[in-house]
């Protein structure tokens, strides 16, 4: 599917320069940029949905891990210890 993009002359020149340096077409550069942007934003939206679900779950249950417990667990993992995750509190 063909799509048109209107770029100002400065941005168009930058894309053309980068395409030349990379030995790619300007079309390839723009497609790659759009693909990377969409993938990044999809991951961001997924992260946001997960965070909101976790917040809703916390609000409903009150179950949580303290920062101190989480930090102590991470220190053990960093030191190569095989540590179980901390228990949730209510």
C-alpha cells in the first residue's frame, strides 16, 4: 500500500543524507524508522497496560512486596545466590 509523507526540506535532506551514507534508499530509511517507532510504542502501551492491571490488582487485594524485601532479593541474585522471591504482604 502506498502512503505519502510530507517532510520539510531539512528533514528530507537528513533522510537522503543518511540513506546515502548507509547505502540504502530513502524509502528504506523511512520504512525502518516507522517500523521501529511503531514497535517501541506498542511495547510502551503493553507496559502501561501491565502496570495498570498490576495497580488494579493491588487496589483489589492489597498484596505487595516492600522495596526493602525486593532490594534484598535482588542483592542475593546479583551475588549469584539461588533465592526465592519475597513473599507478598497484605
